[in-house]
C-alpha cells in the first residue's frame, strides 16, 4: 500500500467540511492508500491558509519521511507561489515523491519540474476524492499516471461542472462533446502547464520552465464567469509573448466549466492568432476544473496526432 501525506500547500484543510474529509479519507483507503495529514494542514488564517513557514515545514517533513510515497494537496487557492523561494529543491531531488494537485498548485508543480527535472502530477486534490459520484474516471487516470502507465487521453461520455461539494444529492451530469480539433497536425514534446492564470505567475522568474519543445496543457476556471473569453485570451497572449514560445510544439486545452458559457465560436476567436497557426491545437480535453479530471504528468511526454481519431493525445513518462 502507498502512503499519502495530505498537505495544505495553498488553502487550509479547515475549508473542507468534516463529512467530506471523512469521505475523501475513506475513498482513498478503499483504493489502497494509507492517508496521513501534515501537522499544520488544519491551520487557517485570514488568507484561508497557514503561514509560509508552516506550509514549507509540512512539505519538507513529508519529503523527509521515508514512509510517504505521495504528497497530495488539500485544495487549490491563491498563494502557492509564496512558497517558491523557500522550498528546498535539493531536498526534493534527494527524496523524489509523487506530488499531486491542480489549480493554484500548478505553480508548484511546474516550478519543481523546472528546478529539479522531476515529473510532478497535475491531478486531483485531496478534496476531489470526497465526490460520491462521477469520480471513477478521475480515479482511473490518477492510478494510471502515478503508476507511470502509458495512456491515451480519452473522452468521458458525461462530465459535471457543478458545485458538488454543496449538495451531493443534486449532481448534474452533461453529455460530453469530446475533444475538438482547432488546428490539425502531429507533434511531440514534454508536457508543462496547468491552470493558465496560475502558470503565468511564473513568468519572469527562475521557476518558469522553458517553452522550447513543449506541449502546453492549459485550462482555466470559471472564477470570472462569462468574462472567461477575455480573461483566457489575455492570459494566453501573455504566454505567447514569452521567450521561446515559437518553439512550442502543440497546445491541449482542458474542458471549460459551463458557467463560462464557452462555445466553439468563442474558442476559434481566441485561438485565431498568427503565432498559433502552425501548431496542432485541441480543446475540450479531459482535464481541469470539471469532473472527470485526468492526471497529467508535468515533465511527461506527449504525442499529439489529430489524425489518430479517438486517440489524438498519447501520454507517457519515458
């Protein structure tokens, strides 16, 4: 059995109700994982988090603990980038572990990859495992990815974009349209990215991974609601303006939440840029802030082949 240490690397465990903590804990145990919680996971200040020192200490303690295999973030949030200058990256190199989370945790995953060359995992947070229904595909991809299995990024028949944690008896599942090809083509490269606005926080820092020969996996949440197209567009433009963007091999965009009111016309408008003309682009892929949410290895290897219908995105950790 693998041992998981749940760390509040951004928002506090205090933000999750006791019943959902029990559900997530029980689900992970049922899947064969032993679950432990870091010392300061439940500390909660006015930023709905614990101090930088408390979070870094918990993270370092989890790395040093020889019995821990996986470090799983509690939630996303807004302040994971506060930790970047205080993390001991040599300690990570000496004690490589599976580090997983998404949303705000994007900054840590990509910074760790940039500083150490180690693969990290853009996937479910601890809270995700409290979901009573619709979690099967998320679990399948989580297990495949952390066990370093090869897989194609498939399309689930249904997905959910609801606030499931408010009332699990009123879930809404939507027929999935599947991946949509914006620019056809073939490409291969190393995966980086995640939540776009979080990833962009790394711009201009030593923690930003090189864009050369990369496949960008990017997605955005629904925080700005129907203003999503404008927010995504300007964040994408900021990324395009970075050094070596012209050497990016391809882009995979995660499925957007229904609250954003996105459609194909809006996506085509955003992606109609001269800098994007010659690379394959796929949207509505199975990762991000909807359910199911595939686990994507940051630093892993991706082949895009839009002519391989149904299996356009191949992921490995070679």
